[in-house]
């Protein structure tokens, strides 16, 4: 009878609805002034959340949940004005103002005039030449549509037809009004600055030569799954061009059981003529390898391999004098906050706070509540097989004892 109770207990343990689980907590630096703050999320915290920020919560010292927003440090694009040197200039106050400029390679569709603020409108004609002697018409008697501005200098853009003349002659008609004070000619170029990437120090690597396949295999591993947005190779060889593949080993179920197979996620070329810097999209792994095809060449001398993440920030309104912390619970669903309706994408205008400490904590978790969590430990195959094995061992032991007792009787 006693062992029967133990058997019931073992079965109950297999179906228990509560257990101890590990969560994550991070403390935020002191807040001295109330306002909107951005907090850089470290790679360890991102890994602890399984790259899913729905599991994240921001609380104050009274354990009151605070609204937040997750934002990327977006790439920036802006235009810069490039001035063009005037190589000849002559002004006839009663007829025209004439300017000759050397056409830069970046000037394509629009010529931008900067002139002193005025209400006097003008007509402009533009000609092209390759020798400054023979001129051919591009624009004739086009109105500039000048109107006064609150700024002392105004800009007027003139669209140019597609051409490749080495020189441009600009004539502005002065027959109906006095000359205007033209400061400079120029054009705008678009500049693109990608957001600064953060180095990932948590990924280790080991290199080995697979001579029979004529490849160099580099195995990478980390304790957690990390989002990888870019990698850079440092190679000391002088001349090389080698195909490379980033490969993940996966497992699938077949009729004969589980089997491992390899899938190529990215292909790229390592080249002496490039920086060997490569970007990825939606790549989050803990273990993978890169195969470099050497053919009949000697292996590359790889001195270092770096990985990078695009930064992510938590944005929230924080009050002075209060203490705040972040915690992660994989049973949570996505929060719904009003804050996103009031935040622009200009991170540079926000105050800075930072995470000053992080640690894992053990908490009692309701497994029934965790049923909706994505990829939690208690839903994993590992937990299922551990439960089956341990439960099976307990049941076998107790059953064997019962049979033994029955034999004695």
C-alpha cells in the first residue's frame, strides 16, 4: 500500500503544474531628471529573451509595470550640398550675367543656385560645351520663380536634361531688372550612414582543415542564441578569392528516427580585393559553421573573425529618484501600451540611461500559464524526454517492488 502511494506520487510529479524556472533581471542606472530615456539592450539580455521582447517588462521599485517601446537605431540618410567652382564670371547690368562652371561628375539632374534674398524674378538659360568655345543649348529662358524668404540666402533648383558636357554656361537675363546677387552654384548628394554595430563577444570559434574535401571548416558556438547582423574576417594572405558558406546543422524526424542534416543559410566570397564584411538578415544561432572552399590553394591565414549586432533600445518615460529594473518571463504575451503613439524615430533627442547589472533568478512558475509561451523549456523535447525517463524509472522501480511483495505473499 505504501508503495502504491509512492507510485501515485510519481505519476503526479510527472503531471505537476508548477516548478522552479530561471528568469532574468536587470537593474537600470539612477534617474536624475524625469523624461523620455533610451536604454541600450545588451546582447546577454537579448539572448535571455530569445530575441522576443514580448517577454520583457519594465517595473519600478514598487513593482508597478511601466510602458516601454523597443526601437532600432535606424540607418540615416541625408543630403549634403556640394559647391561648384565658378571658372569665369561677367555681369552686364543692362543685359545679362554670365557664369561658366566645370561640370563635376556628381552633377546629374539638378543645378542648385544660392542667391541673396530677393523678390526680383529672373529667366535663366544654360548651355553645354566640351571646349568652352562651341556651346549647345540645354535650357532657354526658363523662369526661376524667385520669391522672398525669411532667410538671407535662398535656393533655387534648375532641372537639367541628361548630358555629359564638360562645361556649363549659365546666363541670367538682366534686361528687365537689376542683376541678382548670386552666391554660388552647387548640387546635393545623398549620404547614407548605417547605424553603428555592436561587437558580439560571446561567440567563440575553432578552425580545422578538412584536407580530403579541400575545405577549411570554422566551427562557431555560444552558450545562448544570439542575433547576428554582420561578420568581418581578418585575413593576412595577399591574393585570394574563396567561396564560403554559412551552414547550420539541423535535426528532422524520419521513419527510422531523428537524423541530422545541413542547410546552407548564406553564401559569400572571401576576397583580397574587399573588406570581407558581410551582413545577414534574421540570423539567430548558437551553433553553426562556415566552410571555405580552397580548391588546390593553401588554406587562408585567418587571424580573427568578428560578429556584430544592430543595437536595440528600450524607450520609456522615467521619473527622477525612482529605481527601475527589467525582467524577463517567457510565459508573457505582447504588452499593449499607449507610448508608441507619442514617440518619434529620432533616438538622438532622448536622454540616456543604461543597464548596470544583470542576473538570473529562480522563480516559481505556473506551467499551465506557460502553455502559451514560445519555445519555453517546459515545452521542449528535452523536458518531455527527461520527464518520461525519470517517470519511467520510478514506475519500473515501484512496480518491481510490488511484484516482489506479491511473490512473497
